[in-house]
C-alpha cells in the first residue's frame, strides 16, 4: 500500500482486520462470493481510514476480477469526493509502478480507467443518474449525508454484481 506522501503504509492490526473481514472470507457454498456485502467503518479522525479505503477501491477496481468494474467514491459534494479517497487512490496508482504494470490502469485527473476490460474508478456526487452499475461505492463521511439518496442509487445499481461492496466510511457524527 503506497501512502499519499511517497512512503509505503503498513496496515495496523485493526486496519488489517477491516480489510480481511471484507474480502478474506468467502461463502462456503460458493468460493467466488465474499461473505461481507456491506461495510460501515466509523473511526476517529486522522486514523488513515481514507488511505485504507483508497487501497480497497483500487483492489475492487483493478484486481478483484470483476469484469468492467465500476468503483465510485461518493460524497456530499464533488469537491469532497475528489479531494478525499479518490485523490488518495489516484495518488497511490500514480506512485505505484508495480500496480500500473500488473493491472494497467490509466490515471487521469478525474478518473482512473483501464481500456481492455473497462474498469473505472471515479468520484460521484450526491445525486447520481441512473445507469451506474457499481462494484464498489465508497461513501465518504457518511454521517454528513442528509439523505440515503446516493447510497440507495449505488446499492440498487449493484444488483447485477457478483461481489458488490457498499463501503461507508466516516468519523463520528450525527
């Protein structure tokens, strides 16, 4: 995992537990399906939750073997969606030649894409249109969302995915 400031991040035990809980356990009857199909992460400020989630987003977009994966980073404003987890994931992809060599994403300013099987990682704002089919929807600072509109739109779009992951990350709040 590459942290935004060029150093490599080492996951702490609690961070590893979160990542393993989401993707390390599979269904007994179908080993292609993860047991965790919804994640709500609430941790204190400055605990590297955005960095951990950015790594999860990159994995879901490029390494999870989900054809034409769509990973969206959602927030209450486009600025918040862009400058938080998407910016961190973009920075990780830019600073990781191994990731780019292994998975071939093209890192753009407003999205990270791969042309052959069309995975996509991009920010989205509070009122998305219909037609999105997310593999993962990482909703930043979920306690600030005034409605469940973005969550519902992303969740309904995930219906056809084999291993979708609604990922709500937040600090404490109302």
